[in-house]
């Protein structure tokens, strides 16, 4: 297992931050591991000051025609640090430009060049880019928060995901607070999921410090948050077989 897609119950779940932090922590934890992060959430709102050499727009023709140069794309997606990154589409109307099969094809072509592929699939599974990332994943990580809005939307989403053949294998209760009435046990019982499939990630301090979310993965120093992210990474590493001999 090497392909993981993070998706959110709603647009405030914190899917982007979690997927990027997980990718960076795994790359740092296992030196030499080739980890690719793909922005597959539809519209990529990455700041202009953080351009990536490869994004879905630059790869669209190769994906559409099925002629993607996988080796060249893999090496050209190298980003600062130990990660590789492919940005999303900068077109707000990208839903009509990308068929799910194009993203599934991208993932399939990248498999031979990376040890792990982590996708940020946003929170709209009906979007072509997001759907392709979810269908191409071997493990879907569903991110929710302790709010009625988040829980209700997840209850609405799950039948839709089921019809699409998408079944989350791991749930993350993000920005977790022990004092909330939406505790881990309550959420598991209400959503009908096993407690062993639900992880809690405490809120990161960048909210209080005013740190922009897109800058957070590299700059976050919140120990409680990173401890919880590392627990999530351990579950992913176990699923990927990274704890075998030599690791």
C-alpha cells in the first residue's frame, strides 16, 4: 500500500494542512523515502510566491492523451526539502477540464517512482480531480471536526461515497478538544465507526498566532499537534509496510 488520499467532511476540516504535514513528517522520519504530495482538491489556491515546477495544468495534455512522461515528471516535481510536489489546477473551472480517469492515470504512472503518494483530495468528491484521487487511493483518510455542521455533512457524504465505491479506512477528528460534547466515543457511535479507526489531532497553535495555513507545514512547532500527526503517520507507515527489516 502506497497511495493515501485525504478528504474532508467539509471545507473547514483542515485537510490540506494535515495531508502536507503528514507528507513532510513521513519524509523526515524515513530518510531516503521518496514521498510525493499531490494537490488534488480541485482549485489550487497556492500563493503566487510558492510556484511549483509541476502542476495539474502543466500536465493536463499528457494526462488527457495518456502520454505522460512519468520519469521526467517525477524528477521535475522535486521541491525544497525532502518532498516532491505536484500542484493542483489554478483554474476555478477545473471540474470541467479534468476527468477522474486523468488523475487515476497520474497516480498509476507515479507509483513506480515513489515510495508513498499522498493526495489532498479536498472535500468535494464529485469534482473530477478529487474523485480521481479518491478512486486511485488504497487508503482514504476522512478528516472531520467536532462540529454539527461537519458531522452532518459527513453523514450526507458517506452514502454518496459508498455509491462511488469510496470507503474511508481511517477517520481523523481534527482540531480535537477534550472538552467538546462531540467527543471521540460519541462521534464513533453516531457515525458507526470503530474507535480503532478514529484518531484525534489536537488544534495547531498557528490559528492563535495568525500563521497563514499554507505556511504552516514547514513552520509549525506545536508539540501536541505534531505528536498527534506523528501518530497518524505511524498508522500510515504501518499500512505501507515501512516498519519492516531495514526501517
